[in-house]
């Protein structure tokens, strides 16, 4: 490498900070000396709060023999599929690599790859889900008839109500059209063709979903009591997706969060958007890496999903509701995956919060409108 090329290289700290895997620097005594942003995200705490803490205060290994091997700071350790308990977040399955730091006695550097998150974000064929979710295809004809009647009634009602109430009738008409469009899309599931994607304003979809849920609450005899907190990043550019599908995903996630939070003393639902750098997956169509830098998070302070069911909530017919069908979250996952996105579930025991995170790609180029196979990053 030439001298000129070497001068253009970023310094080591910036390189480590850019890595998608968690990197932790351990000083003598197994204490955290420094870590990169990916490690902050893994532990769920900031650098300032973690520096000086012992690593075993933050996570414990199911196999104590591995913990003992790490105490031998002169020997590199590499282990796969290690089960650990992460403080405030429960069990995780990780790959770790620990190596001594050259010319620094008793110092070690550790890299962590969270396989639990990778499994949730990984690709699958979706064959079982597709087979189950074809139920709406069979019912489509029976559903479309009453939808047409509802739409007609809303149009007649719009002629008789005052101008101030016209927004509600317009909302009914628009929702009937959106649901009819979704039913038509579900009818096409058997051919496994994802709907076309286009640049979407994520906040417009969120606002529409919030308005729909709010209108429904006002019309019910006993409206749910909850506080909705919005934490939007207004600088986010458009994402690549389907506007109607995004609205449906948000309606499902927000409705579930509102229902789950009712058991809390102060029911609270938070919807947040932000950049989540470093996250990427490999598409099944081309194998090229596709980044998912935009995160939409819906959180609630309810009791959370039963721990025995947390790994199965996106599977058909799995539900904790007495009257639930167990098809809502599988449909959400299907819609998100059709947009080349991914959805994950996480329980924060320390904060007593449940998070559903939707990761989506950016709409960088106009040509991405043609569909998922032409998505590039």
C-alpha cells in the first residue's frame, strides 16, 4: 500500500465504530473499558453507563466452563451458539470471539454476534405462512359484498351529515377501499408475487393509522384508556414499501400495544422512528446485501408476551388473546417481508416494556418503483 493510500485510511476508533457487530474492550478485572455503538445497542445501555462495569454484571453464561476460560486472558477463545442471559433483556444466543490485546497485559477484546436477532431478521421461504394466510383468498368474495354495502351507506350518510362530520364518512370510505385492496392482494398470495413497492412517507402512514385507531376509539362505547407518545425523526427520507401495507402493519401493532397496555397503571404506547445504522440482510432474489437503516418501533408498558410463547408469536394460530385468531402478527410479518423489511420482537424486563421493531430499506432511486427484485443499496 502506498503512503498516499495509508494517509486516507480512517483511524482505528472510527473503523471499530462502523462495525455492525458488537465490539467490547475489556481491561484487567474483566471490566468494560470501551465499546462500539453496536455493543451499546446489544446491551441496551450507553457507553457512559457501561464503562467501568464488570462484563459479568451485564451478562451471564449458561455454561460456566466458558466463563472460566475467559479468565485466561492470554488464550484466545471462540465459541458459537453460546446461551447467555443479558441483564434486563433475558436469554440470548450469541457467537463470541475473545482475544488478548497485543502488548497490553490482561487486556482483551471481545466481539459478539447476536444470533437471536439474526434469526428474527433472517430470510425464510414463508411457505407455511403463505398456506395459512391464503384463508382470506377463500373468503374474499363473501367479504367484498358487505364492504361494498358499507361503502355505499357511508356515501349516502355523507350527504346528510354536517360538514364537520364529513371527515368520518370520508374515513369510512377510504378504509373500505384500502381493505378491499388488501383483500385483492391476499388473493394473489398463492403465486407468491410481492406487490410493487414505491417511495413512502413513513410518518404519513403512521399518522393515518393513528387517526384510524383514534376514530374507532371515539365510536366505541368504552374507549380504551392509554397515552400515545410520538417520537418521530422528521429528517427520515422516504422508505421503500407499500403505503397501504404500512398502514395495515401499524394498525395491527398499535392495536395490539393498546390492548396489552390496559393492564398497566398508566397505559402508555410509544411509536418511534429513527435511523438504525449497520443493519442489513441478504435478499433471497439476488443475494446482494440490502441495508435496512430505518427503524419503526411500537412499544407498550404492558406485561408482555408469555416467555414460553415469545419465540412463536409470528407463527399462525399462536395467540394469548381469549378471542384471538392468531393471524394478526403472521400477516404483519408477511406484509413487512413483502416490502423487503424485517420485524422483530423484544421484551425489556428492566424497563418493563415490549418492543416491536420494523426495519425497512430506503427509497434511494426512482427506478426502485418497479418491484423488489430491482432494489439496490
